C-alpha cells in the first residue's frame, strides 16, 4: 500500500473517531469513495460510486443509511481535523502585525431542478437567483513549505425556516463575530457592506468595497455664512466617477504612500475616520478607514474598508490577499472530486453531502502539500511538485522571456480566414511526358 493511501486512511480515521461505532466505519467508507474519484464517474450518485469500489448491495445500503440517518455533525469532524493538523506542526498560520486572517466566503451547490427546496442564491453567470444549497465557509490561512493552504474552521448551513442567501450571510457573520479571537480579523469579499459589519458589531474586519463606494466625515463642515447650518458630514469619494459627460472628481486622500509587493510598486491612498453615508456625525456606531491600492498588475484599483485604525496599509493589503485560499476548497470539492453534481434529494442529505465534500477537499489539499511527489506512471522517474511561485510570477519569469512570442500575443485579434471551407476539384490536365501519361490534380477554391 502506498504512503498516500496509508496517510489518507489514517486521517479519515482521526476525523470520524468520535462518531458512534458502525456509523464511523460506514462514513469512512463513503469518504474514501469520494476521495478516490468515484463520484466523478458516477456523476454525483452515491450507489454507483459505492458499487465502483466493490461494495456489496448490503454494504452500500448500510453506508447510505449511516450517511442519511446517522448521528454525526460535520463541524465535529472539522474540530478533529484541525486538531490533527495543529499537532503535525507543518502548517503555520499567517500573521501580519499580529493579525491572523480569517477568510469568510459563501458557496452554492446548484440544484436547479430540486423540488421542494426554497433556498436560492445569486448565480453570477445567469444573472439572477437560482435554486441551490448554500453554505457558509470559514477558515484559517497558513502555509506548508511556502505554499498557502486553507484550514477549515466552520461550515454554516442554511436554517430550515429561512434558506435565503441574506439569512445565510447573517448567520455566518454572527458566528464569526462570537468566535473571533483578539488577534483574528474577518476577511470578506464584495457582497457585504460596512453598515452590515457595524450592525452586528464585528470586532475586526477587512472587506472589499465597490468602486463607487462613498463615506462621510464624522464632523460637520464649516458654516458658509448663508443658508441653514450643515447637518451632514462632507461626502468622501475615493475614486472619480463619470455620469454622461459630467465627471465627479475624487476626494483628496488623507494619506498617500507607496508599498513594495513582489518587486512592484503599489500606490496607496487612504481616508480615515469615516462613517456610512446614511449616518449624520455622531450617530454612527463606529468609524472606518478606506484604502485604495493602485496595483500596476490590474486595470482597476482595489478598494478596501476596515476598522483596523492602527494597521499599516501593507498589512491590510496582505490580509486581503489571504482571502483567496478559501476559494480553493469549493473548487476542489466540485471539480476535482466531482461533487458539483449530486443525486440526493432528502433535505438532510442535500446539506450533508456538500459539507462532506468541502471537508474532504480541504483534507486532499493539505495531504497533497505534505506528501512526497508521486509518479504519474513508469515514465515519471523523478516526480516533482509544482513550483511555489507559479501563481503570479510564473508568467513573468518564463513566458515573457520567450523571444518568439509577440508583444500583444494574448490581445491580438482573430486572424481573417485565408482559405475557403469548401474546395472542389475543378481541373484535371493530362500531360504527356516521354510518351507516358501523368495526371496532375489542381485544387482551386470556389468563390
């Protein structure tokens, strides 16, 4: 038995160690069927995947019954998984000025034709809310040998009374608020406003704001001598905007500086002691700071809002960069393990199978980072892992050094077709050379 299989089975045994006897074995067998890729071939069906692993019909029914009716909870398994990773000592948590990032994200396992399911979430490609099983994902971010690896901390499912996306976000943020340590910061992408964070009294947060976001000063402007006295603080616009032919200039920043990240210079603008635009001075529960990062790698700037008044701009930028590993967990669960398509229909099963997929995706990611590289076949004599720096600098170090690539290789327009799709034999000439006949076939396009 290979070291990868041995280590995987060992981890699964630790994850299910406190589950009641009988259920733990059946659940381990189901988790192994998911990890070895059986659900890719079965297209998300449980019984065909179990049959592909040589389980008898009786064993398959027992595994399904433990999965469907067994007394177990996914967050109990996550606690054992965290304990194992921390005890190994290979995973090291990230820290910036003493702040540890806690990314928060929401993912959906789409079930467009699932009858009787009231949960709907916004689908970016479709442009409207679609039926799906929504889950909130909270994790920690660290590294193993220089590679960023997320570590699951909690999975929040929708409540039976209200499975809406708004209710799921509120429940997730409320859980994060009560379980956030003094040195931890909630990192959230777009979709949540500053007012939402202040409403639930989130202790520390860094969120991505829209390009057209605004704020107000927490003090009244000076009286101009005419008209009524001002009641609202001055509006702050971090970026300029254009409406028809009119351009509204951006508010001058309170602080301008530059930071160095991976060899490139990023210009940073900051505005301090702001309140949401719907509040008057003195009425807002707290103030916040807006940072705008002009990164030369991107066309649009990055706008972040935070209540960390003492943190430097470089730390805020690094904290938000650690939000992206949380996206890897649902990506592995859906695309690599094949759980983007699921054939379960009971309400409890519709929640349990995606939860298992997310946990196993995190386990698979961690094991791939700590295990030695495995050969893909007999031809792979010296297997190697991917480079640690093959994310943003890979293109810069390799592809831009190739002399045969044009400068606008990725942006050039499609070439005009220089040949016709239909050709026809239109002429056959007979030539006589040295008394013998030779036929020459000529192809010409039809115009």
